[in-house]
């Protein structure tokens, strides 16, 4: 009887998760109309969020100085060679040809100068599976070559042993409180490594659990009196998440029953 219940528990778990994965959504930004070789940044007159597959990506503008967009932009720029901030919206990917994952046209770029600058807002709590990340051209050449553009000179030079550039993806619950985070090294020169992401790389975000939004924090070993010198940009594509089906509450109860059944079986086994 115990073994039969044990088998049923695993069968039910399989059915629950199989059902949940049927609702997977991939945010690929291909539903955003972006002119050729352009980036849809915020402007002084338009800070409406980008919306792709029902998910919102905020866009901001520095009204105090009437200058400079921040947060998110949808882009299809493919310049993998030009250095400096004027090329902040090209992704280093696909052999420096740029573009989105698997040669798609569009992707998104975040200018995340401080934690929470760039926000992702879901319509309801979701389970995020993961996303593809890479560097932008501006940041990549600042890291690898110490070149952040003509006349700039903010970075200390090429990364050396021990340096790193890290992106933390932070899950937010329905009250906006952090529920977990996943670190992603956009560049890692620790322990003899010399890695700077130059192609789309999948990062598993499933440990964030159910979230209502995402925010980001960027840190680097190249910092100065005014904060981080490494350009605070990253590119993202194919953000993938699962929306629980209406039977999600039942699924949770079933999963809880399965876990409890397994625990009871193990308790009896140990007590035998």
C-alpha cells in the first residue's frame, strides 16, 4: 500500500508540473515595432513603458537635466565594434553580428544606474524560468579593451585578474519586497578566468519562485568616487515564465499532499 501511494505521489507531481508548463510565455520583443537599426528609448515626451507579451518594461527620462533616457529600451542595433556610450544599445552576440537570440531581430537593453532603475512588471504572479543575457557593445569594449569611447576614460582600463562585473536579478513579491535573487557574471576575471559574455547566454532564474516583478542590481570591481565606472548596461532576450493555470491552487494542494505522503512513508521506513 505504501509503495503504491508513493508511486501515485510522483505521478501526480508529474501531471501538476506538466500542466503548469503548458502556460509558458516567452518575451522575445518581436511584437514591439522597432525601426531598422534603432532603439526605442524614453524621450522627454514619451516615457510610456514598453510592453511585450503583456509584460511591462519601464522607461524613464531625466527631467531634472532634460537629458538622457534610462531603464529599458527595445533595440535591434547590431554594431559590435563602435565604442562609447553612443553605441549603448547594440548587443554583443552571434559572433559580434548583434541581434536577438537565434538571429531574431529584437531584444531589450537596460540602463540600470542603480538598483531598481530598470523594472519588469508582470500582470500577475508568475514563475520565471530564465532568460538570455549578454553585454552591450559599450560595456563589452570597456571591459575587454578598457575603451569606453573617445575622450571618455572613465574606466580604469581592461579588466585584470580578480576583476568582475555582476548583474543580480531580484524577484519581487506582490508588495514589491525582495523574494530572492540570482547573480549573473557578465564578466569574470577571477581565479585566472577571462570571461566577458559575448553571446546570448541562458541563465536559470527558477529559484526566484513566484514573483510579480523583477528589478536589477549591477556591481563591478571598477568603481570610483562617484560609483561604478563600468557602464551599467545589459541586454536581455527570451525572458521565459509560467503563468499558473486556474487550477494552480489545487496543484499546490496536490503537491503539498505528495510531499507529506513522501515524508510519512520515510518516517515509517525509518521507524521500522
